[in-house]
């Protein structure tokens, strides 16, 4: 399954166009390698997404073409979620 479609179906990212843009900007990695929007993702892959100052890494547990809102979180497991803080010296 394409990474942009997976991120939309799993509701990690609300819109497929946003997922596509993030991937094409080099802000999505699959198993540590930069991924374009058409890259395929499979079960047990680690997907890392860089949103501004937040980095989210999830493990793909399940792929499905049709997913209900309540079932979306069953598609992945959060491995890590980190935030970079901007420290300003006075």
C-alpha cells in the first residue's frame, strides 16, 4: 500500500494530499530511508514522520483498504513521539 494512502486510512494524517506533500518534502521515512508518496509500506515497517518540531515513529500492524474511524488506531502502534524545543538565550 502507498505510504500516503496508509497515513490517511490510519488517520495519522487527516488528508492524503498532506501526506503526499510531507513525503515529497522528504519528511517521511520507512525503515530509516526517506520515502516518496508512492513508496510501499508493509506490516512491521517503521514509519517516521517529521511534523515541524514533532517526530512520530509508528510500527505498521495492519493494512486495510476500508477502515472505520474506530478501527484506525488498530493499524499502527506508536513507537516514539518526540518534540524538539526551541531554546532561546537571553
